[in-house]
C-alpha cells in the first residue's frame, strides 16, 4: 500500500480518495451507500471522502431521476481524467510490485486471492 500511496502522492491525493473516485467513474451515476459498500468503507467515511472530491471539482452531485430525494454521484471531466491517471498509476505500481514473481507465480497468486475473496462472499 505504501508504494501505491507514494505514487498517488505525486498527484496530491490519498489512496482512499483515488479508489473512491475510480469507483465513481466506473459505477456512475451511483448512490453514496452503493459506493461505500463497493469500496468496503462506512457510509460516513465515504461521505467525508466524497465531500473532499466535490470540493476539488472531481465529483458532482445530481438528483436521481427516479427518486428526487436521492443523490447520484458522477465524475466531472477533470475527475474522469484524474480517475484514468490514477488507475494507470495503479497498474504501473502493481506491475512493479509483482515483477519479482514469475508469470506462473502471478497466476497462482491470483487464483489464491480469488479463492479467498469467494470464501468471504459466500455464507458460512
């Protein structure tokens, strides 16, 4: 995580904020509760992070056409660009981190992590 934080620090943003922005870009328009659940953080934490992204002009709030009480989040054009840049940096840093593994070791690690993720999603 430190490598990701260091790389994203070049953009002046934290890993949690960048992850949230990338998810807004992927899921938009998205409700805050759905975004928080997808990222795996509390709704209160997501709200604080989104507020900072809105203040920075990277995310916009809009009304849900189906429910006027609900708010939908979207990226601004600047936010869309930032999300792409951050995701590009994630890929570069991940490549650097996992370059010590052979291609077969990387596939094995992916299979193991997928298995763990599936077990967490499955009821006991």
